[in-house]
C-alpha cells in the first residue's frame, strides 16, 4: 500500500484514482472542481480541500491535468510541499518541453519523477486497461511501474525524461490522421451506395483496420460502444485531439520532421473547433466532412 496524492480528478483522473483505491492504495484527491472531487469520493478517494492537504505525507503524487502550463504550475507549487524522495508522476498529455521542465523541478526537490501519459480513453481509465508511455530513469520506472500497473494493462518504458510524451504525441498524430481517413472513407462509401455495416465488415478485417474504425467508429451502428451511438459525447473531445495535433506540429517544427498530413489534420480539427464542436467526440468531425461534400 502506498500513500498517493492524485491531482486532477476529471474524466480520466477520477476513474484512474478509483482504480488505485481498488488496488489497495490510500488515495487522497484534489481538483479545482468540487464536482470532480465529489465524484472521485464515490470511488473511494479521500477528498482534500487543497493541494497542500492532498500531498501532505504522500509517498507518490500523480497529476492528470489539461495542459503543460497546469502541470508546470502544480509541480512548481509542489516544490515547497513534498518531502525529498517523493515519487512524482505526470500522466497528462503535454508538450515535451513542459515535461522536461517538470522533471527539472522534481530534481531540484530531490524527488524521483516520471512522465507517463496514457492511451485508451475514458473507457480504458475506468476499466484499468490504459497503456502508459513512460519517460524517466530506470530507477524511477522501477518505482512507478507497480503503481501504474493498478491503472493500466501495458506499461512501456520509452526512454529518459520526456520520452513518454514524445511517444504519446507521435501516437496521437496517427490517431488524428486515421480518424479523418476513416470518416472520409465512410463519406465516400455513402456516396457510392455502400451500407455502413458492409463498409465496416470489410475494412475492419482488411488493411484499412485501425483503432479509429474498430473502437471509435464514427457512424452509429457497427461498434455499439463508440461515441457515435451516444450523440457523439466524448469519449475523446475534439478540443483534446486538436491540442495533441498542435503538440505534434510544434514538435515537428522544432525537430525539422516532415508531417504534411499531420498539418492538414490539425487545420481540419482547428476548423471543427472554430465551428463550435470542441466539446464533441473527435469522431464527430465526420459531420463537417459531409457538409464540405454538400458545398
Ligand atoms: P478533464 O478536463 O476532464 O480533467 C482535468 C481536471 O484537471 C479537471 O477536473 C480540472 O478541474 C482539473 N484541474 C485543472 N487545473 C488544476 C489544478 N491547478 N489543480 C487541480 N486540478 C486542476 O480532462 P481529462 O479528459 O481528464 O484529460 C486529462 C489529461 O489526460 C489531458 O492532458 C488529456 O489530453 C489527457 N488524455 C485524455 C484522454 C481522454 O480520452 N479524455 C485520453 C488520453 C489522455
């Protein structure tokens, strides 16, 4: 049993903290939203009314926050709040630079740190089947692995500080592009008079097979659990997809990598967000593509 402070109890963090409780850890949770704290408390998380209260006595602090700026701000606050040798793990998806900054803050505190972003969405967070992509030293990974194992099925040590975020950004570059590809294929299939089910049955067992098709299928019907069957409620919000694509483009510019389809996907999700769909599941972009066909 480890004393864990969990900061950021949103769509992902809430159920992740609940799985740590189920695994027998003592978890104190803090979030700026009281509603999120209440929900996490239903899953057995002990509510804290401040960051300081959440982390006092903690042997491990986990953050699951929206963006790099939030992570750096919280980890800066931690510098005066946690004891030396505390294990700090950030599971948010952030830019590699912010991740490295967070690691630096941890080393100033003589703490051990990991960047450990996840894949698997809210379903994976609830089921405890997330994939963790982890960056940090061998020592930090050995300490963090058993804790992450309570929230995920696959835990990959990708390399040193920031390597987890690098892997996450590359993975989500594929995700953004593949969702648009799947939506385009369904749009074309509709024009050609092919049923959604026929299109799915073929592509899901052929070379077009991918996660965007088989798990988050953008049309209702073929995959009953996909957000398309739930009014396109997230799931994975279009705003988060855009954030990750923008991170990929920022990284591509910094490193000189060529990602022309990534840039195009970023532009399409930015247009989708401007049209007021930031809060919808990212598969809902199929509607915007259909509208383009109607022009
Ligand atoms: P969310 O908005 O539901 O949760 C974030 C939580 O952080 C909110 O409850 C917010 O109140 C809280 N918060 C913000 N600043 C805070 C602070 N200073 N102190 C305490 N709490 C604070 O977002 P989410 O969907 O849970 O995503 C969290 C992270 O996980 C993001 O980086 C996202 O990109 C990543 N992610 C999300 C998914 C997904 O499917 N939703 C999948 C993989 C990764």
